C-alpha cells in the first residue's frame, strides 16, 4: 500500500438483495447448498470487480449472515447446543443465527451505534478457541483466481471478546484473550504462507470508552501480533468514532498501518510521534451516510495529515456496509440526487481523492470535484418558527394537574388496559397496499379497505374489553417510512436497501431538506376509528428521534436542528388530532437509546437535544390530552433520567421476559405500562401468568399509574395468537383490579 485508496468494507447483501433471496430460498428448501454458494461467489466477484480501481481491495467482507458469527465459527466458538443438532457446518451456522429444534438462537444486538445487528458470542471458562475454518483464506484465493489481490479483513480479537456475553455469571470473556490470540497467530501464519501481503484487523470497540484493563488487552494483543516474525503487514482500524487512548497504544506497536474515522470523529488528534513511521488510513468519505463528499475539503484534510504519518491512504470512514449499493438504480428528484453518493459512488470518490493526493488534480478530479451541487431545500416558514421558539414551548403543565384533567376526561379504571398500536398485518392488508401502489385499485378503494380493517380492529377491541383502543396501523408499512412519505424534506428510495441483520434489510428514507407537513398525516384514520367507539382511541405517531435514527439524515446542519423541524410537524399533527376529538396520543420513541453516542462525554449533549425534540413535539398538547410514549426495551441504564425527562404521561416498555425486574427500585413519577405479553414469542400467555406479572407490578406502582399492555406492537403476529392473548390480558387485569 503506497499512498492510495481503499475502503474498510463493502455491502454484501447484493444490489438487488440477491443474497437475501438466496438464503431465504435455501432455508425454505427451495435451493441446495451448491446453488447458495454460487450466488455468494457471484456476489463476491462482483464486489471485487467494483473495488478493483482501489489501490487496496478488502476481502472476507462477505457473510452469509453476520461477521461476528463468522468469527465464532472460524475460531470454533459455536455453542454446543447447535453442534448437538448434528447438522452440516452451514446449517449449524444458520441454526445459531435463527434457532432450531429447541436450540434458542444466539442473542441479536445492535452493532455499536449503527442500525446493523450482530449475533452475540456466548463464551465461558471452557471455551477452547482453535482455528477451525479457512474462510479468510478461501476468499483470498477466490479473488486471486479472478486476478485481484486482496486484503483479508478480520474482526479483532479484543473487540470480539468485548462483544461476547458470558455463559457463567461473573466470568469475563476478556480473560480468554491468550487462548484466542493463539488461534489468531495461527491464522496470520497461514495467511502469510498463502502469500497475503496485508491483513486488516477491525477493533471498533475502541471507539467507545474502555477501562484500563481493556486498553491493556489491546496493548498486549498488538504487541504480540505485530512482533510475530514473518507475518503479513497489518492495518488495524477502530472506526465509528475516535480511537482516543487506543490510538497511541496502536501507534506504539509494530503494526504498519492504522485506520481512523475522520467523519465520526473529525477532531481525532494525529499529533502522536509514534504515528510518523506508520501508514495512516484516513477515513474521509462517510461510510454511514449517503451524501457526496466535499472533495476539496477532504483533499485538504488528507494533505494536512501528510506530515503526521509516513504515508496517507484515503478510505471510507467505516465499512460501507451501512450504505446502499448504487445511486444509479434510483429515480430521485435531480436536486436531491445530485447531492447523494451510495457505495459505488463513494468508491469513485475515494479513487479520485487518492489519485489527487498522489499525483495532483487531473481531469478525473475536475469532473468529480468541480461539479455544481445545489443546496438543500429551504423552508423559511419552518426556519422562522424554529428561531422564535422559547423554553415554554417545551413545557407542559405539572403532571398532577395533567393527571387530574385527563382522569376527569377519560374516566379510566386503575390498571387500564391498552395495546401498543399495530394489530396483525394480514395478507389482505399487504395486498391492498401493493395493489394501490401498482395502480390496480384506486386511492378511494384503498382507503375503504383500510377503514374496513380499522372497523374490524375497533370491534374486536370493544369485544375484548380493552380500555384505550388503537386504530391498528393497517396503513403503515413501516413506522418511519409512513411519516417520511407524508412529510416534505424526505425522499424515499426504491432499491436503497441496507442490511439490518442476516437476511433482513431496511430502506431508510433520506432527510435531505427542511421538514414540513403539507397536510395532516394520521388524522383521518384516527378520527375514523374514534367515530366508531365511545372509548378513547389513541392517536399514533413516531417520535422525532426515532424518525432520525431510522433515516439517512442531512449532515449540513446539526441533527438537533433537523429533529426540531420534525418535532414541529408532529406538534401540528397532535394539535389537529386534538381538534378532531382525539384524547390520547402516543409518540413512539423506541430508538431513543439507539442513537446514544459511544463515548460518555458525548452523551449529555445528545440526550439534551433528543429529549428536547420529543418535548417540542408533545408539549403543545393541552393538559387534558394524555401523551403516551413507547420504548421497546427496559434496560434503561444510563438513559433513565432522559426517559423521565420526556415528561410523557404514560410510558409503555418491554418487561414480560424480564418478569417485571425492571420495576424494582424504579421510582417512575408518571404512568408506566410494563409489558405483560411477550409479543416476540408465538406463545399465548395464560391469564394466570399475566395476573402473576401484574400482581408483581402493583407492588411497585400504584394502580392508577399502572398500565396493562403487551410489550410491543402486534403487527408481526397472527390473530390466532393475538385474540386469545388479549382476552387473557384483560381478564388478568380485571382479576387483579378486583383484588386491589
Ligand atoms: N406503534 C408501533 C407498533 O405498535 C410501535 C412499534 C415499535 O415499538 N417498534 O407497531
Ligand atoms: Zn416496541
């Protein structure tokens, strides 16, 4: 690697989600293993061809499901319960990912602060690592046969152990480091024999706060591996943030190159003497967002690094796994399109930047960098509103006053029952949505079908005896997409899929300009539902933080400004819902914790703007309007204060699996609805089971502040489970209520 260009990783699901289709067909028994491997080979070949203009091309970035699970397989750390199934290697791998025949799947958890999810390794004192596979070697050979020399990418040993969970209480996976290092050392030796010149090792765990012991583990690891005689050259990366104290540690080892993320952490200090004889791989092109790079600024930044290191290589800021493949596949409005770059376009930017840094600006540079790019669409009305905001716009009346006004208006019993919003998305609902999209039915016909569905859902809830009803969200394909389609400043894409986990992909909308609400987004559905019943129907909105978290967000202004624009649109929606007679509004914020910055020092500022946006969205409601929020989790940890600061009248959370443990010692000052029905399982919870949970909960929360509800929305379930489960839930609430 001389001065040049590379990327830390690339999407792998396929430009048309070919891998998703192939693995799902394989799971369904429709194609055999050989056919699945052929699809995988084609995708890898295509990726390497797309990357071949780079000076250094990564390999082993492919995965059938997840790179962390690949690492578990490579080092023989697949838990015994999956091996006991007696399946082929590939099926054992998929069993660990998805569960099978009573062997529960590995836990799926968010990957750092991205929307990707990985499978958590389960390690214990008896875990014996050994080099059990050859995936990095096989992919290197495969590329070489196609005439492309690659740089195998490995997940770093320290990060792997830090991502793992222990099978035994009190056991620290990091204590397995020596054993794991032996296996890595063996792998590096085999890669050397294979003729591999460069290996990339990713240690993103060091973009977060780490203890001295963890930093020591990093020091020991890279001292050991970089001191190996006759090893491949090593590039160690730590993207998604600032490497902080880990950077001097890596710089003082004998690794040849260090990769840093200058987009997530533009202020990373490279003034480290030991870096001067290293190659600095500078992540200057955003690997996690979809905007074109300001090439002039990036080139200036790269040039400024030249004095700090022996060489500078231009790269993506992280793996490109988190961005869609190709802008060319999209039809978008020209002013939006001109500002975008997906993975392929980013590779082009990196190639051009690398050449310009080495050889000076040439024709290719001029083509890419001198292009006129229009600015984001501006909405002066929204800007003026934001500028005129005062603190009182984010303050509601004191909770006691609100609670009294709401009680007078709603007259709810203690242990009021409700659901989280969505009811099962049936085949008929999906068909209707597809039909209106393809023009097979008119908008009117579609509206009629949705109203019919809402009517059925209201009747069912009345019959079951729930206290606060919902319209069931049949019109929503996705809780963020729906709002993106109704707001100005958002663009939706057709093929811009990114992997969320395994075969699951999402298509985040793009927030490209100032946000405004041309007309009410949910009012007709909610008011129709309310017209069918005298019980309160909850209006149902997605909160500003979740809308940002599950979108690609413009980066020309702070996210707080964008969140406040979204909040104003929601605030107007709540006002319109109130005017139309809706007395309860739920604003979902399941992603509040997801955007939490990796480093503690950055968290207070984030919590301030995210909580601020939620409050701006909801504080326009009159005291008599009951504001609910829903979070999909219960391990509040460091965000508990922020959740309370949301100042919602009622907060519904997931709690069924943890058996109400969350309530212990939780002094939550307002209404709370710890889920009593685990909707992630197809099992129908019994009345007795739920009554036991509710009895547990009333010990911790007074009845008039305790809500009885499922853990989350019901859209992924079927009516065959949902109906009996909700009947049991209402019966359980009635039983405990009568004993109060
Ligand atoms: N209201 C949404 C639903 O019920 C909430 C979904 C979520 O929490 N992710 O589907
Ligand atoms: Zn949820």
